C-alpha cells in the first residue's frame, strides 16, 4: 500500500463510501442514483451520508425500475454528467441489460468516438450471505462478453476504493460488481491521500512457482486459504473486461500448472475464457490440463444448500493436488 499515512481500518462498505464522497467532492458532475440510495443510504449503506452532504440534486432516489434507472443514467451521461447507479442486487439488473448492451456499450462505436458514456453501475453480487432468490447471482460472464462494457470486481477494501475511483473517472460504462460476502468480512487500513487503481490490471496476491491459481471477488479469499500449503502463484484479476492477459500468461509460463476458481456456474463462465486463452497462447508451457473449480450448473439454491453450491477450500485443494500429480 503506497502510503506513509493511513486511515483507520475500513471494511468494503466504508471504503466504497469514501470513494464516492471523494469523487463527488472532486467533480460536481458526479451524481449517485438508485433505489433508496438517498435518505436510507442504500440497501447495504454504501451511500450513507451522501444525501446530507450533497443534497437531493446529486443523490437521487429513483422508482423501482432498473431499466428506467439505467436508461435515465445514459441520458444524463450524454448531457455531461457522470452517473453512479446502484442496482440493489445483481439478480435485479437483467431488466436493464437491454439498455446497457444496446445503448451504453455502443455509444462510442456508434458515434465513431465523438461521444462516450461515463456511467458506473454498482451492484452487490454473489452468494455467501444466505439471501433469497435473485439476491446472490454471479453472472459476470454475461457482461464480460459485451464489447464496450468494462467489468470490475474488487476483492478487498483497498482495491474496492481504488477501483471505484478509476471507474468513476473512466469515460466508458463500467459494471462494478461488489462481492456481498466481503462487504463487512475484512478490514484494511487505507491511504490517507487520494489514490486510484488502474482498470485492467491484476494483482499478485501470493507468489509461488509450482501452480498458478486465478480468481476474483470473494473466491479470491478461498483460493488464498486453499493455497496456503502449496508453492502457489495466486492472481487476483480485479478487472474481468479487459482482464490482464499478460499477467495470466506470465504466471502460467512460470508454473506450468493452472487452477481457475470462479463462483459462477461452470459452463460458459469467465474461467472458460481464461482457459481458452491459455490453450491458445501458452499450451507448450503447460505440464497439466487447466483445472476449473466452479459452482454447479443449476439455479442457485436457497440458504441451507448455498455453501454446498459454492466452491469450497476442499474443492480447490483437490484441484491443486490433481494438477500437481499430473
């Protein structure tokens, strides 16, 4: 952490709130909007205090209409504002998928670069908090497939703040996925001064030489725990679109063995894209097949089966052992 002065330990909710406050103070064109983001401070309190600090013109409570929220944000962006939208849960974002794909993602290409769409769509995602149906989705691959959309997934309070700052300053639309399970799970000291983490860059969360483990979001922490007994190189992607292909290939060429851990169902998940890239560009460096550890190809179950559905430390270690034995 590049700072000699630090703030008290923040959880991810507080880190995100700090990023929003700083960017709203820095740029008067930044506005926050969504369901209950104003007086109530958002469903997870990420926007708490912003309404009192910046007023109802910049912290806007909207109707319960995800397509309307995102559509309005796109129009506001076209007129020079920088909307930061909150969708209460990832499972609620699908009515706005048309707006994101048909409009937000295409404005730059459609105008031949004359216009862009600087919106950020924040949403909690993923399982681990025993929520009800549509509250624990992990469908990041849907958005990563769309040219023109950037997809960001922080894994710690420090990365959450730095990445959100970069997302708000980015001229193009960013889908900012916040792992619900991590909101209050860990705390970190943050630099007292302003900082930003570039989009599109992975970080090395653990250095090793025997096997590469690639993950993102809340699964990164399970991957790190599973990797403790091994000489493992653990990559935290942070950005899925565009992801840091160079960092992935460099690690694969160093270790020759790869395990990719994702919370989403296995078929057509983002792990498949990484696996295909490795096969195309680093196959001669592989000493074993690429292993994917993922959820089952079923609708996410209710609370009592949630842990069984999600990849666990035992599953990850079994994959590591299998690739090391190959």
